[in-house]
C-alpha cells in the first residue's frame, strides 16, 4: 500500500479541487470513486479528459505539476494519450473565482 499523502495523492486532490467546478454529476461520481479507491492515476486521467472536454483552464502552476508528474510515467503504454490530454489543457495564470 502506498503512502496516502504521496505527491501523486496531493496532486490528484488538488486537481479535483480546482477542476470540480466543471464536473457533471456523472463526472463527479466517477472521479471521486477513483479518488476514494486510491486510484490516483485513473482519477487524474479522467479529470484531464473532463477539463479538455469542458475547455476549462487550469492554473499554470498545476499544469507544470501535472507535466512533472507525468514525466515519471515516461515510456508507459498510456503516456502518449496522457501527454496529448495534458497538451490540450488550457492553462491560465489566475485562479478561477471561488464557488459561492
């Protein structure tokens, strides 16, 4: 069992916190089920696909963290797909407004 507060765990939850404003109910169920099961990679992949579909911009800092995280998967079978998704994420330098 991996450390529950690994950098991948923190990254997955940070992405969920940031991107959850663009989740549908179905997205929310799928993402939080994966997070609850500790399936960080699957959750991150799902959230990247959601943000691309929703054309939702992520903070530059988070995009850099995701790129660094993905570097640890270099050579994996899913890496090209993940790089493509990440390359289609719209970065922004300001955080989105807080939910009210």
